[in-house]
C-alpha cells in the first residue's frame, strides 16, 4: 500500500518561499508509470492542481502558478518537494501531495495534507 | 474561477439516486476520456471514486458510476446512504499546456 506524507513549516512569512516535502513509502518513486503531484485547497474552497514531476525530473506546472513554483525529486530518499516563492496570504491553504497514474492522469493515492499559513 | 463547472450543492434522500454534472469545454472534458471524480469528507484527503470517465477503483461501491456526453461528465450515486454525504470534485486532463483542471466541487447532502 503506497503512503504519502507531507512535511514542512506550517507558517511562512509573506514574500518568503514555502517549502514542503512529500515522503513516499510502500512504493518507489523510480518505478515509473506515475507522476508525483502537489495540489492545494484554500480554506473552505475547492482543489487546485499545482504541478507534478516524473522520476526522471520532467516537470509540469499549472500555468497560473508556473512563475513561482518549483517541484523537484530525490529518488535516493523516495521524496519529492515543492517550493513556492514570493508567497502572500492568498497562498494560505492545505497542501496535498499525491500520486498520479500516468496514462489515466488520475490521483490514486493522497497524503493527509498539511496546512500552511502565510502570515507575518 | 474553476475551469470545470459543477453545481454548488445537490441533495437526496436515503435510497434515492443523484447525479452531479461537471461541464468543461472541447479542450478538456470533450477531448479526453480522462475524467476522474473524488469524494472528500470534512478534514480528510480526497478519495478517488471514478477514473477514466467510468471506471471504478477496487473497493469503491458499485453504487457510484460515471459517464460523459460531449463536454459534460456526470457522477451518479444510486441508493444514497448517509455516509455518501461529502464534497465531490471532478478533474479532467486538459492537454499539454494546461494539464489538469478541477471542478469547483459539489456538496452532497443526504436528507
């Protein structure tokens, strides 16, 4: 059973960079056939896809966030990470990591989510 | 504003059937059979309920079914149960420039 767990600071100051890591267990990021994704959910709102990465390092981002987002992968640690720069209060959200089945482009496993608040 | 349009809320009584629509465009829902549906209970992570328009993952009740016609996908839940009360989100692949888009979500109330 694949499991994903987000980790990182729960509080980030405005204009700084939000950094989160997702640790994958029960399966290898390097096994291929899957993308590894970040999704966020603003308080009381819907889901927003941020982007995803393949184990080879190829990345795909939501055009609306592309200028501020970097997703990277560390296959040796079976982890992938999110960096979101120049954050504002509008970036306050629950951030989820998830596995995407490649051909079907669907999210089959999700982390529990972590709330990140942007505030001074 | 979400890329895919869903009704904000739907409701039904136990045992009844309901359908949630998800309307996109010819660039996403209409072009790809890559629509998925997620159930989210309060404070929990979303759970995959339907993928590739109409396929059910192992362990998901056969009361859940999906379909698509043109630019609109639909999720139908038959034999409503109290545990089905949750938020439901659709998601579609939208091509290499936009990638993945979600609907705004629908709150299902079981009366």
